[in-house]
C-alpha cells in the first residue's frame, strides 16, 4: 500500500515541484510600478487624450471619451497581474 507522503513526493518530483521557498526570479514577479504623483498622472492622461483626439482629427464631441480612454490606458499596467 502506498502512503500519502510517498504519493505526494512522487507527484512533486514528476512535476518538478519543490517545497523550498521561491525566489522572485522563480515566481517572475512584476517589478513594483514607480510612484506617480497626481500632477504627473494628470499630464500623462492629458497627453494621451490629446494624441487620441489628434488621431481622430480633433472631431468635437469625444473629449470625455478620449480622457477616459487615456486614463484606462495609463492605469492598465498598474492593475495587470502577471
């Protein structure tokens, strides 16, 4: 009869699982994002919104959507999980 320890050890060994603590290189943790102050964020969003409007030919009526899309674009790397 095979006990649980033997089964678990065999499964870990066959899948390359180790019980040692993983280092950051092994877990591939994303580097912490640099802190961005409110002024820098505002200017970054404004610039991204400007380029969106420019790409659209500066047609009026899309200013709010350009701003919201620019915010989402800049905030996306901060919310992604690797």
